C-alpha cells in the first residue's frame, strides 16, 4: 500500500518552470527543496565580497536568485509572500543527500535526455525507497528516462507535466510508464486533484502528450490558413478568441505571451518524432523562424506578432515583417454569432457561414477536429481526456469533441467529406451504428462515446454540478436574482444568478427566504454559485438610476433591507457558510463577512471597492470588517483600538483587493478558522462539509455584542492620515470627502474613545453616509463612468 503522504518535496531545476512549481507547492503548505547546478564562475559582486567558488552562498546562488525572483514575477507565483519561507535553496552537488527525507522529487532540468538520465542516476542513489519521482518534461519520452534505474525507482516514476504558470493553469498531465505501479498512478491522480488543485488527465508517452500536441497543431493550422487566405494577424485574433470560447489572447497574442522561442521548440519536438503529412504540418513557417532569429519573441522581448507604440498596438505583416495598424475582421456571420447566447450556438452560426469569417473558422476547425480524432488511442484512451486537456491547458470553453457536437456531427462530417477531407474510421463507424454525438446526457448524467457504446463520464465525487442538481432535485424557490437549492445531506445552497451576480432587491428577498427555510428545515446554508465570479457587488445601474431620479427614499429602503438580511445571515440559528471565488467585490465581500464560516477558493480576489465609484460600503462592510479585525485579536491581550481602526480605514479607503484567498486572510477578510480550497471545482463540496462539521459540533447562533469604537479622537486621527494623503497628491478633493465619511463610520461618530455601541448604530451611520455620497454629482459621474467604461474615474 502507498500509505505515505507527500509532506516534503524537492524540485530539481530552478528555472521559471521549476521555481513556479516550487511556489505552487509552497502555496499549499508543502516545504520544498529547490536545487540547481553549482556556478562555475564568480560574479563581480561575489568577487568584491571576497567569496570563493567553495562558499555555500555562491554554490546555492542560482536557486537562491530564482527564489527571490518569485517576489517580482507577474502574475505572482506565490499566493502570499510569506510562503517564500517554505522554499529552501540548495544545489545538485551538496544537497542530493537531503533527498532521503523527501517524499516527491520533481525533475525540471533542461530538455535533454542524457542530462535527465544523469540526474536520475544520482537521485536513485540518494532517494528513500517508496518516494515518488517525476519529470516535468513537455516532450521527452518518460519511458526512455527510466531505463537502467532500480526497480523501486521505476515503480515510483512517472511524468507530471505542469502547465505554465503552475499556480494559475489547471492542467496536470500525468504520464505513467510500463513500470509505474498502478497504485502510484492512482495516488498521484487523487493527490493532483485534491491537494494540488489540478485538473488531472492521464496521457500516453507520445510527443508533447495531449494538450501541446493538439494545441500546437491548431496554432500551426491557423497560421497556414491565415497565409493561404490572406488574413491579417489582427483579423485572425478578432475571431479566434472569446467569440468561439477561447482565451481573450486568441491565437497570436497567445503566442506572444508564451514566447515564440518556446513555441518553436515545442513544434520542433513533434516535427522530429512524426512522419508523413503530420511532419509537414509541424514544420514551422519561414517567417516564424526569421522572427525567432531576430529575437522577436513576443512579450518578453517587447515585440512579436504585436508591437506597442505609445498607446497604439500594431500588428505584424507576416509577408513583409513590417508593422501596421491592427485590423479586425468584419462579416455578417460575426454579427449573427454575437446574438447567440451559448458558445456552441455561436460556433454553429460561424462555421457554416459562407463569408471570410466562416470559411476561415470552418477550415481550421475541421482539420483540428479530424486531427484530434486521428490521435485518439495514441495520445489518450478516450475523448474525455482530450477535451479536458484542451479546456484546462489552453483555456478553451469546449474541447474538440464537445465543439464537434455543438456544430452537429452528422452535418459537419458530410461537409468534411464534400471538402475532400478524410474522416477517421472510428467516427464513420460511430455514425454508421446510429450514434450521432460524442456525448449524451441522461437524467443529468453525462456519457461519452467509446468503442461502440456510451460510458459514464467519471467525475471526482468532490465536484458538484449545480445544473445537474437542479435537474435531479429541483429548486426549492427562485426569483430573477437567486435560487435556493437542496444539495443533499440536509444542506441548502443559495445561488446568485443575476447579471454579474450583482445584489438587488430580488437577491435580498431570497437571502431572507433562505435563512427562514434553513432555520426550519435544514442543517445549514451555503452561499455560492458556479458563475464567472462570486459577486461583483450591488446593482450599480439600479442605484444610479434611483439617485438620478431623486428616489432617495427607495435607496434608503433598499439599504435598510440589505442590512437586515446581512444581520439575518450573521445571527442565523443554523450555520451559514460563504463560498467566494474569483471576483468577490463590494457587496460580494459584504455577503461573506457576516457568515459563520468562509470557505474561499484559493483564487479569490476580495475587497471593498466602493470608493472607486465615489461611495463607501453600504451593505454593512465597514462594520463587519472592523469587527472581524477585533474578533481576530487574542483574548485577554491589550490592543490598540486606534491601530485596528487605522488598518480598516486604510483597507477600505484605498479599495485594497486581495490577489488570493491567503492575502484576503492577511487583510482580515478571512480569519484563521476560515478555509481555503485549492481546487476551485471542489469549493462547494468543501463549503458543504464545513456546514456539516459546524452542525455536528452543535452550532449555536452568534450572540449579539456591543462594539468598542475610537469615537471623536479616533476620527481626528484618521482624518490626519487622510489629509497627509491628500497633500501628497494621492487623494482628490472628492476622494477626501469620501475618506471623511469612511472615517466617521469606522470611528463610530461623535462619541468618547472606547465607547461601546450597538451594531445597528454603526449601520445607521453607514447608511446616512452612503446616502449623502450618492447625492453628490461627482459620485454619480464616477458611477456612470464605471458602467460605461468598466474602470474608475478620478475626478
């Protein structure tokens, strides 16, 4: 039995990928040893210090520098700078002996088989029996790496291909060898999903595995079609991004971000190992070779397919290698597709259109779909692995086979045949047997086609699908803003589903109903959803409209209702667990703060951002954040009430937003007992378990207590700090007006220092301040600007 857990890891190779993997391991709390080669020469700085090549400071220099670079990289590899303490620097000569204490060794050295084999020869001498060894190779055969190793090494060895950056990209391809113990494979798959938070796909030992093989083919086919059809770089990017369910960076912006040198290497790796027509496809076009030779590698070199000149972005002409204005493709099919709601419907409208957009997308889609089908069995055992790899590795909304279903398999195959394309035999056979789609849904369960039958798509039991639950169990109650759903085991879930999950009166009504229903009939409540973001705040358009119509009584009523609803959440007799993820801003954060427990996705960007639209938090956020700070202070220890008020004021007045759940904890939006889920797909499951745990412990409703405030002296101190920011140019006159209101609310108004006040008193101060600010013309200008431009106005 593989009973050991991975308590300590080592990463061999501290380049961008190796250090990124080490950072990801540190983020989840695994102490990690990061090793690299010993330098052969001293730097000028080392010489000036009188150091020699024998000094450990020099011998560990490469890995030490890589660790320090983690603090400067963007996007940030670390969820908190504190995690840096979990990464230990070392080198591959002095520190291999430390592998005796390591549970998982990950090799991330140069992509050279001989170098890797030499490394593994040394690892085999020092590793402890039963420890897992893996390679993060993106193209070298894992079977070849393990030749000549000990039996225990071979049993515990496999490929683990992370995608860059490891913190953000979900895909982890696991590649077993013929020697890999099935128990090791099973353990790493579960560990990858449940602990590392990855979407794990088991791939076969073939060039570039699944995602890079299909993704690189698709990119090269796109380049080929662009050249053949006379499209421009900008035109292609305008139709190969969000319009068809792909990343915003589309095709050529993606290549710029990845780096043309990296793409050149990945394509070359397949080119060297395949034959025939496939080899021709993977031969990189001449103009791309020239770009690499010139150092036009994309973002890292300052120019690639795009070049920024001042505020203008120029696009490259692949024929002349000169830059010109960026173009967008215009076609009737694009306009028709934009009117469709689902990505599948958009694609269907596009690929069958007889215009420039339709022709381009049909040609690239048809060839990529056929290629994916041809590789089935060679790169992966089933279509589910292929689809998941492309979604998790390349950010596609739908994988190749899901996309094929969306446009209609029978209709598209006929068009492919009419175009002279050769259809893979198993697809023709599938249609011949009467199976007309790669996937089918039955009673909420999803099945996929496999060798003449439909098989159930296996899903980790920790993945909850709200759409499926609503189909199978129905909805307890819903309105336009939210639904209450029974998610089993005596737990209900409140799902927001208004546009952007914004809070309005309909949502507030459902919050009140949810608390009532749960207090009567359930063990507890989860507040969560599976939208793009948890909640981006209140309905800004509605508030602006009411303010412009002078309906301040209506706004006053809405704020009072929201305050009451948040107090109901806070003092519910049954535990309420909030499950935030992605953007959790303004009202989204205010929904979470009063909950009995917060179970946040690791990638949660939480903050009270109302100052950006000329307001202060209006849903109780000022009071709740202040109280959260107070509650997190140790019992019986003297503390400075003013320091707490200063910290809360700074967080709200500067609209500080966390870049992770861990940082949200550092900003006191989460406390030490709140949980963090590293796999976003497991978030609702984890939140449900938190509800059940609180219920089992005999949850008791919170007791309402008075709140100590800093009063008039504290208000004066906060104003002094704000005035300093204004004089330094950080705050405009209107910013200063907002800051004064925030300071007044947090200080508790004109009362003596240390006065204990009721929560409702603080809520009344907040409501009055909010209503006074929304009357201001400059605030209304900021609100209007945010609605029109999507970014704050500084006025």
